[in-house]
C-alpha cells in the first residue's frame, strides 16, 4: 500500500512503530502488580508526558484540537526534572504529537484495565466514551486540510523522544524477572 493510500493513522503508526516498540518494551520492565513498580512506571511516564503536554500547550494544540485543554493530565503525575521539548514545526507536527499523546492515553487505559493498582491513580481514570474515535476524525480532517504527512510524522517521532530511555532499564526492585534472563 502506498503512503497516499494509507490512512493518516496507519502512516503515523508505521512511522513510529520502532520507537513505540522500544517504549512498550521499557514499560514491560515495571512490575505493575507492586507499589514500587507502579511508582516507577508513573515516574517514567511523567518524564515523557509532562514535557510533551507542555510543548503541545505552548505550540497551540488547544487551538487546533479544542478538547486538548480538558484532556491535559500531566499535573496528575509525579513531578520531577524533565527536559523541555523543542518547538514543533507547524500545525502538522502538533497533530502528529497529539496522535502520540492520545495514543498513550488509549494504551494507558488498557494498562489500567489489567492492573487495578494503576486504575486507582487519577491519571488512569477512564476517558469519556468515544474519545479516541473523535480524535481520529479530527486527525483525518486535519490531514485533508494540511496535506503535510511528513510534518505529522516528524511531530509524532519528536513526541516519542522524551519517552525513549537514555539510561538502564528499571531498577531491579521494579523490574519483572524474565524467563531465561
């Protein structure tokens, strides 16, 4: 399937698949059935999500996607030192980054469903029904208007940057024991 025949969602998913797999593998290192594992996961996620949400706010995500302001949740995560993200290059890049943010919320909802300890944390409280589908409709409309998938892909890749660990995997007290490890 050529890029012009792909949906914008499929193209963004394909373009970020490698980094998404790395982030998922990193997250799998947290024992989410323990208090230490949940705390470690929340701190890790805060280090990625807080700068992403701040950058999206600064770059006008609320004007492009009005539900953004009400969907902000970084304030519910533990605070810590985070590195700011550089500005996104235009509206298409902001939309690509919004795709990552909204996708993370969808993934986190699935995690909270499987791990009751996470579900008790306000950050993981359920979204309103249909939020992901509404976002995808808005993303598709933006794609038709902007006609800049390269910019969207650039923004999505940049949005993953603060989630990509630059250090060793989670501490032994938080990591699951892997078979054969």
